[in-house]
């Protein structure tokens, strides 16, 4: 290596050392009067996005603010809190967990330590307990950004299909139909704002996800509530803020197609491999990750239809 090459190499190394490690920037943007959303990226969990590959909500009332979901880690929960402070001087009174996936509730510990009430449906509790270790293992990619994260169950659990809460004159209606993506999936409806925080009941821009704990029949029952409410604005669990027609086309219709195809395959005695290969995913090919994930969804749905 020449002296000039060594100089260039040293300069490049110094520049890289001086550059800050990229981190996610949590910014809440307005959705309606007093209602805001942070839209996470639609890729998987990475060190760079800190596991915040999902959407988070903020509702400001005269009596305090409410966060919709707490993020994936203690550190990202702190970022969410700081982002809320940039929008409003109102203190955060509640954090509502819309489900039991990691980025919906693993930030609870941060808020609980501050004495802020965390709220979820009781249907989420068992899965939170059972899969908390799995969640943490899956977040190992975050390295030191996972430090301080301790699975912390919500401090308040609601029961029943519909629960009405009110803060500062703003009504929050929590609607639970035995989940879907996870057992605790809960819709948060703001009737006065005509805004729905759908959690993982709605995916747009990317293909939805199915896990062993998922249930497509329950998922469609949850989505039927959305059909009945006809919200003007939907903040999905993943993807850009959207409308009812898009949510129906990209989430509901995919679930209906999977169930119809796989039910017929099971009834006709078609084996799993052939059923997966014959599923027509072309109507959903424009969604992110469709090519890789739709066969996985077909596989999972076939197994579910066998159990039914």
C-alpha cells in the first residue's frame, strides 16, 4: 500500500468512526384533530429500525394523552414518549396495547416504571406470558438496543367484546373478537374522530402475517367489526394510514381467498403441497414480501382448516 493509499484508508476509517450509528426517528404525524400516528417501515425487525417496524398511535385530549402501543423495547418506548412530548404538553395517561406481538407491548416496562397505566384485553395475557421469551430471542438482532427490556404485562386488562373508555371527553371504544393475528388483537375506535386504530387486524402495503397463534376465522370476525363501523380513516398495524376499501382489498380479501381455497382443498382431499402450489396469489402480488410470504400463509391456513 502506498503512502497515499494509507492516508485515504486512515481518513475513511476516521470518517466511519465519527459517523453516528443510524437509529430510527420516531415522529408523530397528524391523522385527524388531536390524533397522530407514527408509521413504521414495512421490513422485518432490524438493528436500524430498533424493532419498530409497526405503527404507533397518539391521541391528545384535554385531560391527557393516550398512546396506542408501547413499542418493542424499553429504549424504543422512551423514544415514543419523547416523540409524544414534541406534539403535546399533556402527560401520557394511558398506553393501550392492541395485541400481543412484541412491538405492541414489550415497551410496557418503561411506561409502568413511570406510573403510566398500560391497558390490554385479557385475551392477550396468556400469549404475552407464553411467547415473551420467543419475542426477546427474535429481537436479539437489536443487540445493546434491547438492553433494559423486561416483559411487563399490562397493569389493567379489560374483558368482554366491547369496552368504552373516556378521557377528557374523548371516547375510546375497545373492540375484541378473540383476536386474529394474535389472540389479544383489539381494535381502538374513536367514534368522535371517525378514526380506527386497527392494530394487526389490518395490514396494507405489505402481506399480512400468520403465526401458530393466529386464527383466520377470528381475524375475519374482527374485520367484520371494521366493515360495520365504516371508519373514514384507518391506522393499520403495518403500512400507511389508509381507508376501508384498501384495508378490505389487502387484508380481508386475502384472508377470504386463503380460507376458501384451503377449505376446498381439505374437503377434496388435496395434499398440503399441492394446495399451496395451486393457491392464486396474483391479486396480491403488489404487496411487499408477497412472493415469499404468500406460500407460507397458504401453508398455515391449510393446517388451520384441517383443525377446523
